[in-house]
């Protein structure tokens, strides 16, 4: 799912006025767990559930059809990496820099490593400037952005081939991630009813504490 598609889908199906009315942070909590849904005005959503110090996360696009909010999770067509500029400096060192689409250096934001099949991941450490990561290049390695793989539940990798200096540009969708310490948990596509300042399940769901079937309600935070 391309980032442009997410924005255009929202723009076509929801008026700006409706965006402003519905967008916001909705949550529910019980004695053990909590769930938060963030609806951004441009049609992007985050959903995060936390139970006993474990946080799971998913995101995608949302649209409104009558009184129902439709949630479309990121699919396999979405690529975290927008562009890679690779070069060979003729040294045994490997360098990696990360940028957002505006060209801002965000190298310090995400850990990066070299993945060797059968050996594991070797971290590429930040230098003192906090703007570049350096290590000696390991033969046959693949660059892996480990935190994003965990967060988004998909490979985020760059083959090194004959290059050793890499500038990697990331998709702007990452600007809308609010739970960077979570693990991806796919919820698939789903629907919720929208009633003023509330999101509600369409059908009763089993409450694990009471074993009763109840309508799940997410209240909008003020």
C-alpha cells in the first residue's frame, strides 16, 4: 500500500470537515490491558494494545462509509524504503545514513545492522556525530533496519553487493508512527461503528475477564 494511495483514498472518501470531527485518539482500558486507536486527519491510523508490559501495534488507512469506519491495514505492497543511494569509496568500511523524504538525517532514530545468514545481526554503531553509522564491511552481508522490521512486521533490508556507503531514504508514513517500541501484530482489515466521540464494535465480543459478550467501546480522549 503506497503512502500516496493512503492519502488519496482518505481525500476522496472523507470531507475535510468530517476528518476534523472524527480524527483523534480513542481508547479503552480494563484491569490488565489497554487499547488505543489514533485516527489522523489525512486517513492514516495507528492501533496499539498493551498487556502486562507487552505492546503490539498495527497501522494503515481509514475511511468512513455512513456510520462505519473502515480500517485497511498496510499490506505487503508497502515498502518502507523509498530510495537508496549506494556508492563504493574503496575502503573496507561500511557506512549507513538514514533520511526522511525531506532530507533530514534520522540515522540515530533507528538501529541498523549487518545480517549474515546463519550468523545473525552485527550492529553498525553510530559515530560521535550521531549522523552516520560505521563498521567494517562483512562479506555477503545485508543491511537490516532492525527496529523497523520488528515494528512493521516485514523485512527492511538493503543488499550491499559491491557498495560500501549507503544513504537510505525512508517512507514519510513513518512520521505517523506513535508506538516505536511496539511489535507488529496484524489485525487485518476491520470495521467499527462511529457514534459521536466513540468507536464501537459492530458485534458483541467476548470479555476475557468476565467471559461475557459485550460491545467494545473506545472513547475519544479530550
